[in-house]
C-alpha cells in the first residue's frame, strides 16, 4: 500500500476510536452521576489498577505495555474529570 492508502486507513480508524472514546465517556459519566448520588469517591484506584492489568495481559503489541499505560493514564484522567461535570 502507498502512504495515501495507509493514511486513509488511519483516518477511518481515528473515526472509530473517536466513537468508542465518546461511548466510554458516556459510560463513565453515567457512573459519575450514580457516584455523586451516593456521595461515593470519583477515583477508584483498585478499579483503575485492574483495568491496567487486564490491558497489559491482553496486549500483544506492537504498542508496549508502557505505551498502553501512557495512553490510558490520560484517557482515565479525562474520564475522572468528566465525572465531575453535570
Ligand atoms: C469510571 C469510573 O470512575 C473512575 C474512572 C475509571 C475509568 O475511566 O475507567 C475507573 C475508575 C475510577 O477512578 C469507575 O469507577 O468505574
């Protein structure tokens, strides 16, 4: 494939990822509404550690587990922030 073909593939993947990230954000926001209703803490370290462990176990590259951790650290931080919004 040529560069233009690979870029078309990346553009399509980006749109899929955008949809999935927003779907994840909607789920996290719904959890946030429930937590606020129960005065429960937004941050749940055990849950986050379980997500990282599960992703690292499922990861077969070419991204390294460190790459995945960097990406998900940002994603989860944004999800936590989203949970504080109305
Ligand atoms: C979404 C939640 O809230 C926070 C955000 C998480 C996430 O984005 O996966 C995980 C744990 C919490 O720190 C949750 O508790 O499940």
